[in-house]
């Protein structure tokens, strides 16, 4: 059974940094897209950043230049480095992986990020 476990969330002041981690276990993935999404209270879940099995990355315009997505294949872990955080970045952050071979999607449980003014 595939499991995604996020860590690294917390409370930080505006302008600060956090790094989120998402460790995957329970399966191996050959062709996939891993991503980070977030959901603020009263808002829809939105895509933050993605990285493919080929290493291509994409970030939402709202976080470009501030957030960086990366992965460590040996550890089956993806990361989201978040710099210059703003109060509007406050949300629950979820990681997911979309298995392009099996056409399955898996989600982590979410981790809270709160940015204070």
C-alpha cells in the first residue's frame, strides 16, 4: 500500500523559510509526476509545484522565484523549499504522486504551514 508522509510544516514569520518533505513508501514508480498542493481555509485546493520522473519542474506563478521543488530518488522523497514566505502562503500543504503507468494518484495527509505578519 502506497503511503506518503509529509513533514516540515509549522509557524514562521513573514519573510522566513521552511522546507517540506514528502516520503513515499509501498511501491516503486517508473513514470510519475510528484507534486505539492495547498488549501487555505474557504478556498479550493491549488497546485503549487510539480516535478516529473524526468526531472522537469513547474511552479505556480504565485510562488515562482520563492519556492523550489526537488526530489531525492534514493530516498523516495520530494521536497518543497519555501523562501520569502508571505501570510497568503498560509495553508495545509499536501504532497501527491500520480503514477502514469498504473494511472493512480496518492495523497499525503497534509501539513499545516502558517505564516504570521
